[in-house]
C-alpha cells in the first residue's frame, strides 16, 4: 500500500512550510453593502496577506428589484498609507467574471471561487499569490475586490463571506 499526500503534508508526513490547514484557524471575513453600485465602483471585500490561503468566497444577494447589475471578483494589490487605501489590479476577474447581482441569492449564498473558470477545486487553499497567478510571493497585501462591470439599476444588498486561513 502506498501512502499518498495532498497539499498539506510533505513526503515525510510533516506539515508544509509557512501556513497550512494543520494546526491553523480558519477565519471568515464578511462584507455587507447596500446601495446602487455603478460601473465606476470597486467594492473592497477584504484585505489579505499574499500568503493567506483562500478556501472559499460566497456571495448572497437581496435584490431590490434590479434588472441589471454584475461584478467581476478578482485580486488587487493593496497598500495603505496616511492617504488611505490604494489598490492596483493584478487580475480583475480571477474568481468571478460578470457575476450577476440583480437576482436574489439566499444565504449562505453561492460559491464564486471557481465561477470565472480560471481556478479549480485544486486551487482552494493555495496561497493567495498562487491563486492570483503570481509565482513568487511578493509579500505585502492583496485585496479581493468586486469590480462593478454592469451598473445596478436599483438598490441591492450584498453579503460576501470569504473563508481563509491566515498566513501569520
């Protein structure tokens, strides 16, 4: 019988370096927004270290009779200073592309982690910089951002929950 190891253990059955699912705490951050987002808006769902491991992104929507509205969900660099937050796109639709926000999606919502088709189940739990397609860890912070791709024509309430293992 052969022993086969997944991404959480090395061939000597030791936890992989840095952070993994062994002896780690799974965390959830929640983003709630009520309003009428336009295609000039970017919704910052959360700020994470580049070595945090994103397990899932779930989207719930309460539709206020909107017949239009969509977001791309991707990864952006995030830098903070005395002037506030500055974000720069890495991959604007890495997780979801033109995800509809104009129809009810009941809690606990729908997973949008693989919606864009660029990530698969094998990418869940990888370091965020790897999920973003960056081969070496640049350090610092990334933001997971909802870039509004289609203006909502009525108010919506969004709940985005991101489940992750922190890289600290």
